[in-house]
C-alpha cells in the first residue's frame, strides 16, 4: 500500500511539470518584454507606454483564462446516475452480462441517457459505479467520470470538459493573441538587432529569443485553436471527433449538432457580452443534451420512433434548418 501511495503522489507531482514549464516561459517572457524591451531598448516613452498597456491587457486575459481552466474542478455525474442500493446489490451479485444490462436498462429508463456502447449496451462505469450520462467519459488520469469530457490536457493538468471547455477555448485564443502582440511589437527591434543596427547588449539575446519563442508557440497554439473552434461549430468533443457517439439507431457523428449558432451558444452561452470573458456561461447542466435524429423525414419520425422503441424524452430533429420536436416512447 505504501509504495503504491508513494508512486501515486510522485505521479501527481510530475503531472504539474508541464504547468510549471508554461508558467516559467510566461514569467520569462514578461521579464524579457517589460524589462529588456520596454525599459532598456525602446527609446520613445509614448511607444513604451502604449506597448505596455496592450501587453498587460492580453497577458491578464490569458492568465485569467489559463488559471480558470486549471482550477475548475471537472464536473461529475450527479447521484441520480448512481444505481439505487437494491439494484446495485443485484448488479454486483449478477455474473451474466445480459442480466446486468437488464438491471441497467431498468434504472436508465428514468434518466436522460440516449447514447450507448458500440454494442448497444448502457454505458456504465465500473470504477465510479455510475451510469454514464451522454458525452460523459472516465478519465484514467483524474480517476473520475467527467461530464462532456473533451480530453485530458497535460498543459493544464486537468480534464477539459463541461465545466471548463469555454475557459480552455478562451485560453487558446488569448494565448494566440498574446503571442501575436509580442511578435508584432518586437519584430522591428528583432530586425534591428539581427542587422546590427542596435549595439550588442544584454537585451539582444532576450529580444531575439522572445520573438522566436512567441512565433513558435503561436504556430502550435493557433492550429489547436482552429481545431477546437471547428469542434465548437460542429458541437463535438475531441473524443466524438475520433469516435462517433452511438445512439439506439446507430453511430452519428453529428448527433449533438443543432446548427452553428446553437452549437456556439451551447459552449459560450446566449449572451454575447459574456463570450470573451472566462466566466461560466455554457448552457445546460452537463448531464443531458439536446440531440437530433438524422436521416428521418418529419412525416416519418413518429413511425420510425415507434419501430425503434427508444427511451422517453423530448428530442429534436433538424431538417432543412427547421426544428421539429418529437416524443420518444419508453423501451420495454
């Protein structure tokens, strides 16, 4: 037990190394920009002050979003998704997978759960002992089930999911803008040092290296940002982009897509004044999500639903940009 506990503590400590690295890089970039560039290199006070104001605005937004991503606790399934005591005892005593599934189906009838495993079974986490809500997955690093899990990010040492996905996207956005501000304001002095127009001094190394580091980070971050903005527009998580979620009528990579504007609103909220600030404004509670039925005409929806015999809920069919509400019957 002791060695296992010690190894777990060491692992948790090592998980903070990427976060420490990012903070050291940001700390050095602050010194290089404020002291070496603005204090020692820029001769004009007006230029110096304007650079410092712009720099600190984007730095503050970047740090705010970054630390919100780190310290936002991943949202977990509520107690409603745990098996009641009687059913839990039956589930643990039962050895047959078919019988276990019947127990899970009985409990899941009263839950807003519409996704299944690839084999059509109810998704159940044996570690957390909960029926997984839609889009919820178990993170082996965090050792918990995370609502609307996107991925585990080592650079924030946290799971990115329902509780902090907006913060993560803003973190990438402001990190990219932070790099852009550095590159745009440093480049003229980078060229002057590179072409020997400015004398060699202690600021030369910092300014040359600052430009290269900012440019490299920008290239890597903006590509990741573009990918996640695409995911937001499609209303997919990284996991769903690689493996389409399974519904009772089969896999559907666009199962949660409600159209671009509604997809964006689900992550950033319906009030634009909160979009650019790392404050929580995402829609829903992370346990249930509006879905769509694909490849079904509105006139045929009711008959197909009766044939498929799916769980009771209100779901939405998008057809030609119009939303049609349909009622889904209970599974027997």
